[in-house]
C-alpha cells in the first residue's frame, strides 16, 4: 500500500507525462514546432523521451 505523498507524486508524474505525450502528438500531427528555438526533430524526440520517462515514473510510483 503506497503512502499518501507517494500516490500524489505518482499521479502528478503520470498526468504530466501523459499530457506531454498528447501535446507532442497534436503538435507533430498539425506540423507545428514542439519547442521554440530548436529543430523540429530534436524537440519532438526530447518531448517524447521525457513524456515517456515521466509517465513511466508515475506508473512505477503508483504500483
């Protein structure tokens, strides 16, 4: 059984990671830049990487 702060942190990490992945997918599908000042491919790759890391960390904390 997880503690209260651990469950809250897990939910926050999971929601942020899922939101980042959805936002990245919408930007890429619309042909827009994911981040200002960087190339489209590197911005997309980093956003996908960090979205997956945050989502995975959140799921791990909730287990």
